[in-house]
C-alpha cells in the first residue's frame, strides 16, 4: 500500500522514488550540517489503523535523526501487529481499553514523553508521510533559534483517492503567525515540532474544545511563546472525508468561535475579522467550502530537490 501511495503522489509533486532513493541521493536534500543529537519524542495516535500506518512508519524510518516513537492505540476495534510493525523503532506502545479521542490519546503520549525528559516533541498523524529531512530541519531550526518554541512547515494535501488538492502554505514568521491565529490555526498540526518546555509551562491539550483542541493549545501557547513555519513542504497529508474536520465540522467551528472569544483582543481589527470569518464559514455548506479551498490556497509552496 505504501508503495502504491508513493506512485499516486507523484502527480502532486512528490516523486515516486523519494522513499526508495539510495541514501547518498537523499542526502542531497539534507540540511548542510547535521544537528547535534537531539532528545526527540514523536507522538503518533492510532485508531483502527489500516495500511496507512505502514505508510507513515515507512516515512519515519527514513528520518535522519534519532527519536523515540510513542504510539497510542485509542481502543481500536481491530489492532494491527504492532510488535512486528514497530520492531525496528525505539518505541513505547500504549494501548487504551476504550476509544477516548485524540485529545486524551495525545496527552497520554506527551505525559510519558515529559516524564522521560525529552527535549522536543514532534506530532504526526496516522496516514501522514514525512519528508526524510523533516525532523532534521525542524530540530536544526529550533536549536539555532532559541527564541522559537514550535515550528511547522508547508503541507501538500490529497483526497481519499490520492488526487492532489492543494498546498497549505502558512505564514513563516512569528508576527504574521500571531496575526493569522485570530482567524484559525496557522499550522497543520501534524507538521509541528514543539519544545517540551511548551507543555511543561502551559499544560496539555484541553478537552473543553471539541475537535479544536490543537487550535486552543496553540492560542494558549501564543500568549507566552513564539512560533515559526519552515517555507518548505515537509509533510504530505490526506484530507479525508472521514476526518474530524469533515465529520465534526460544525462542532469544530463552534469550538473555534469559543477559542477566538476566549483569547480575544478587541483592540485588534484581525480579532473582529476572525470572528466574522468563522460566523460566515458556519453558514456555508461543506460542499462549497471544499470547492473554495483550492482557490483560496492556490499558492504552491517550495519543494526540496527530488520532491
């Protein structure tokens, strides 16, 4: 399945040979200098995972820096052979007896990573594909910029049939990110890497914001922390019709509105515009929003050589 999805993604900009290229060839895409050995935990929640889990694990095996993988199974009805799938990883597998949702699942993994004194935490979702240099580049950036607490990247998006949709090309700098946060989450959450100190200072995901806990976490962190996005596609993601954003759209938008009001600054025009935008989007049908996205997100993000 992973190989098939690689071939299908070639049309959107990701070549079919990226995963299988020899190490010497992939190294051409690597950052100029390898960062010092970092203490990195990778957070991967799973629920009823199928072949898409193999796809994500394949991409993680190609990362150029060491990490420990925290996999939390959220009470899946059928579970894969995790022992076989994870045998080549430094990992910790957490299996929950019932389905509790991604908020609790991520919190459990992060809590264990913090207990084990990891310095950095990267987020990824089951079914995502990370560029082989994603972790290396994000770690190098955070190590060079001690003022930045979390970094994301541009993301290439596909539908369930692996047809290219559009790029998500977020703002790169802290001031523009903070402005964009008045409108919504200025990141694709699974493309983010955090300093562990963020969670130690502000706490974990809140269960009070259904389907928008990632947005609330970042808004809370934005009160005291700075952010950045690398202007490169470092993650490929499927925007599934069964995703939380699709199946819980109304709840997510209502939670977004609640978050915008909680972290409001009524002296800023972008605060008012962000509230207005959410109210307008709430009134529009999902089918129209899906048609508008390729128009709104029509800017292509830079690619690394060979991707």
